[in-house]
C-alpha cells in the first residue's frame, strides 16, 4: 500500500526566514512525487514535481529515495506563500494521486 | 484555456437523501478523476476514468456511490443514500493521457449531510 505522511499540520514562520515542509512516503516501487498548493479561495494546483527538477516560486524539492522523503524548501519565505501544501505520490499502474493530509503554512510579516 | 468546471458549489441534504455532482473536464483531457476531501485530510481518490471506461474504482464505496462518464466527456458522481460521514468536498480533476502529465482540479462541491 502507498502512503504519504506530512507530519506538520501547521507551520508558522516569519517573512524572510527559510521554510521546509516535510513529506515522507511509503511505496515499494519507483514513485512520482508532487507538491500541490491551495491558496485561500482558490483551487488545488500543481506547484512542482520531482521529475522536472525545477524551482517554482523559489521552492525546490529533492527526492531522497534512501530516506523516502520529498521535502519542500524555500530559502526566504514571502507572505504570498501562505497556503495549504499537499505532498502527493503517483505509483503503480493507475495515474491517481495519493495525498498527504497537508500542511498549513503561515508566513508572518 | 477553460478550467475544470464543477456544479453545484455547495449542497446541503439530509441523511438518506440522494445527491449528484457534475463535472466538465478540460477539453481534450481523456482522464477524469473524482476525489473526496474530508475536513482536515488530503484528497482521496474515489474513481478514475479514461475516456468512458473505469480505470480504478477500488476506493469507491459502491454500495452507495456511483459515477459515470457517458460519451467520455462530462461526468456525474451520485450518492444514494447519503450518510453523515459523506460530508466532504468532492473534487473533480482531469489530465491528458500518460504518466508525466499534470492533473488540473476543479473548485469542488462542498457537501454537508445533516
């Protein structure tokens, strides 16, 4: 069975501070990992995926297969980063995503 | 391009009643998903269609939930009869075919069962 764990329900940091949202997964094969974001009153949208190895809005995430982690990082938080962040996994033959419970990120001024 | 459209946005029903949700995916997207998101949790996949065929419905409570995608475009998700624990946001998403593709989500339908 596949599972995604986001240990922090809420993370509050000050503007300009570094941010790290943790994500650990459980999957026996080679998964695809994603970070989705939901800003207030907006729909869920893709932030980044491990296969692209890109930086979006200053965020990066590296897949660590040894630690089965895909933590999301940003060196300097901005107020507009406040949102719900969901880590998700896609594995197996189907394309459906398995989501973690989400982390509510609050950036304080 | 137009996004995934869902209706209604909100629905309140009494337990044991029935309810239906509608989804119109992005034009040309062959894959359509329905997710259930209970308050405080991440979305959970209920069913996945590719065109008008079911790819995965392993987590769909088939005794009360049903879904169809006639003609491989729009989709409806029905609950009959509803239970209190069905209160959730029901999200529809669509994507083009293939593994390296992005799923685009609708705004969701917030269902409250009283």
